């Protein structure tokens, strides 16, 4: 993936590569020691396959992001294999 400012991710829709609408990027989690983006804070959409307490955002590991263009595309098959947790 090409480099882009993290602030350009805010507000972008997140979709799965199998067609699901996951949610919207609300924030990013950056590891200063590693110098890498590690998670996206996501507000799940109403019909998102990610089920979490209503009104709570979730953290999705950036390693499952496949592409970033007009939307953020994630590998939906990995959703059950990674640690998706509520944001603080």
C-alpha cells in the first residue's frame, strides 16, 4: 500500500472483501516505538458482522487491511481470527 497521512482515514467507510459493510473509521492507533499503524477504531454499522455492545466502537487490527482507496477494505475471513475488542 502506498503511504498516506493517517488523518485521511478518518470518516472512511470500511467494507469487507466479501461484501459486508463493517463501519466507519473514527480514529487510528499508532505505535510510536514501531513507527506503525496498529489498529483502526471503528464505529460498526447497523448490519455489521462485528457484534459488540451498542454504542461502542471497536479496534480492528490494521494487519487485516487489504486496501485503502475511497474505502478501507479488510479481509473478512480474518475477522474471526484476530482480536477485535471494544475501544476504551
